[in-house]
C-alpha cells in the first residue's frame, strides 16, 4: 500500500468448527455492511473474500452481536455475495488473466483455483497463458495437482512439468504412499506408470532427495499402477542405508539416548522399579520376587503384571497407540499410507519388552526352566485342569536347535495355537484331524471370540471423538487457562484443580458447555467436575487404548456402555484381539495390513530371511516370536477366564 498502511487480513473460511471463526467476525460484519450488489468487485482478492463471507453466512456463523433481523438480512445477502464473486471470475479470460492474478495472499490460493475451476476459466485460457499466470501468482505445481479440473484441462502440459524435475516425485509419494497427506493429488491421465517409475528412479539419484520420502519408497507395497517394483524398492532401501550412513558419518553435535536397561537386584524390596536416566527407562526387578514365583502360573503372570505386557483388563500395552504419539511426531513424522505408525513410546516399549523377555528367559534357564515348556504346560495341562478344555497342544523347539530353527518353529507353533483357538470357538472343541485338514494361514483380525460383544469401540461419530479429544488429548483447547491452571489434558486439569466455570476463557466455554450437555462434566456452581466416575473411566480407556473390554467392566460401567451405545456413540464387536492388537501382530508377522513391517513370519517360514543374517539377528527374531507368543497366551487365557467367571452377562 502506498500510504504505508498494512493490507488488512481478509476473511478466510476454514470450516464450521474452526476457532479462527471468532476472530474474523468484525471483518465479516464490515464486508457485509460495505457490500453493494450493484458494484463489481474491484480485484480478485475482493472477489475471493466475498465468496468466503458467503460461506460463513451459509454455515450459520455470524457475529455474536447480530440481531435476529441482521442475521436474516445476512442470509438473504449470501447468494448475491457469491454471485458477485462468480461474476468477477466469469470475466477472466486468456487476454486479461495475467493482469488479474496479482497480489493474492497465500491463504487464498486454494480458493483461487476453486473459483477459476467453478467458473470454467480453464476453458477460456490456454496452457501457455494459464500456467505461467498461476505460477506468477505463487501457485506451485503441487497446488495445481490438487485441482482435478486444472489437471484434466492442461493434461499434457502438467505431465511435462511433472516429469521435468526429479523432485516432483515427491508429489507421487504424497499421492500413493504418504498417509494423511494434506492435499489430494490429481495426476494427468497421460501420466503413466512408466513415467512414475522413471521419476521415482531419478529421485533416488537426486542428492536433494528427502530421506523420509526415500524410506516410504523402500517400504511401499509393490503395485503396478504406482510404478513401484521390487528393484526400485531395493534401490531405495540401499539409498536409505547410504543416506543414514552419511548422516551419522560425523558425530552429531546433539546426542540422543535411546533404548532401555533391564537388570536384577538381590536387595530390592519392590517386585519392580522403573526410573528414567536421561530419558532412558531403567527397569530393575527383585530377584527375591522372581525366586518366589517359579511355578508355571506365576511365570506367565509375571509377563502380564510384572513386565506389564497387558493391563488389568488384559488389553496389550505393546501395540502403538495414537494417544502415545507426541505432538512433534504427529505433526512432523512422514507416514506411509500402508505404514504402521510408531513413535518414541512404541520404540521404548518394544526395546524394553525385548530386554525383559531376554532377561527372564535367561533367568529361567538358570533355574532349569524352559519358557517354551511353560507355554506347553498352559496348552496341555492348564486349560484342561482350569477350564475343562482338551486337545490344545504346543511343542517346544529342540533345546540344541539354532535360533534360526527356533524362530521358524515358534512362528509355526504360534500359528497353530491361534488356529486351535479359532477351531474351539467355531466348533466347541479342538478336533486334531479337522484341524489338519483346514490349517489355513491365520488372519489375526478375524480370530473369533468366545464372548458376545467383547470389545467396546468409539463409533464413527464426530461427537464421541470430539469428547475424547477435548477431555484427554494434549491438543485439547482446554489444557491451558493460565499459568496456574494448566496440565497435559483437560481431565487431569479438572481432577487436580478446583476450576470454576468462570475460570475458563470465553472461547473455551463453548467446549465446556458441550461436555456438560454430553453428560461427562457438571457445573456445581463452585467448580466444574467429572460427573460420573465410571463413565469417565470408560472414556479414558477408549481414548488411551481405543477400546474397552466389556466383560471386565463393572455393572455401572456396562450401564454407561448401553446408554452411549443407544445414542449411537459406541459400538461393540467380538474378536480375540482388539483392532490395535491384531495390527500389532500383523506389523511384525506379515504383509496383510502394512508395508513397513519386518514380515518375520513370512520370511522365516518361507526361508527368505537374509542369508547374511547373524545368529544374533536370529536371536532377536526368536525373542520377538517368544514375546508375541506370550501375548497371545495372555489373550487366550483371558477369554477362557471371562467365559468361566462372568456372571453378569452381556
């Protein structure tokens, strides 16, 4: 501006639920007051703003101080605001386009492409005019690919621009490989799988290639239409290794400790103790406790309760749960569409559980106890003696076998155990001859349950997900009121402090009102508090583990499930494993669900594990198999226990 005044921030509609709405009401009122339908919009920015104001009005978002008559007047004005914006864009053509697309703020770029498309401007301007004009307005190729009509209108020219630079392969990564990509990518129809293959190959040779994207290519599923084949994946894998080696060739100025430490103490009174040493968890276990728990049931109980492989409702703690991802990991980590998303918390759990399994196996061996034999006891004796279940069987690996042989054997036996349980649920018994005839590969998501409606899940419903986010997420709008009233979640803030309704900031009260209306909070007049403790505990489980086990809930807890299920907020399904648990098994064992897992079951049972793998690497695989097997035993035991002891019913 020539007078030195800053250009005012224009109205931008981000969606009905966005908090930015409240801060734009003054400008919305100003635009409505100044609008004259007889006058044409002066600039492209004016036209786009009129369109955005019309979106606010149509969404029912108007200034809070508007009277009823002002609201009605604004609603009647919305079509004329939109018509004025469209009229401006209908006048744009190949001769005036270059002069019209000036001074467009970055937050209006998507609106620009939308309005050019809706008003058929792409039909009135050829590629030689439109594409340079858009680039001059700051529109990138990636933003152009986000508009389906533009990509189709200028097909061959967009293809030419796409294949001209190896770094444009990153658009293919976002389209085919990256999970939760922020924008949709529409490739021109003339762009072929061969083009994609060549662009990926060129990208792998580009010195500016992004390591995260190269990793996604290396772990991508092989699908002909994406241009990704086995040779490309192998080259990407090798490139990742080269890039990582280069990254750490010189000692970094920032040092990070990762992993965990596990040890025994002959003087510790507590069965288990965990301390953080420079953010590295150190687990110490009482040798006296282990010495006193050498019977078979206690050994398996130690995995569940001492090493905390599962919680008090027998939900496995080992999987990666979205609630454990840090803010930085959620925002910055590049995740493939078929990737199992992991973070620092999962890595720490995986390392510590491996060390716990390794330590305990060695400890038991020093007492002449074979851990695999404990599993055999569970199948051969315990299930029969405790629950009257017969014909379950498990054969331990030979003591003198190599870790390669042990790993192969354990994967086969684990699959056999899962199939035995599946047969028992389906037929009420384990018929060894029938099992031999129908020994199909295990689909972990489809292993049935003995219990009806075993698991409670949040429904695909914005209301319940909004409540869980507002109460328990570290990104909730309620976690910070002031320096004295703040915490990692709204739930902790309310439990740890007396917070009155008036303490909340004005924009937070709408969220509090929704939680009160939902029935999870109440305003006593002096402070806002949790209304129903059992309902709160249920919701807490649903946030942290994405599920609750119905048959472990109290009578009161089950009543809350029924009430919320009746409102369409919860749903119940039955299976041996929860969705998160079955995904955890699939990640490690096969390619059924994810493309970035180690595929241990497939590789070891098919003999396709690396021939250069050392005995130490085979040991790591064996320990992973042992850990998964113990987790499976914990889940099967809980099924039989609940079936035998649950007298409340479903």
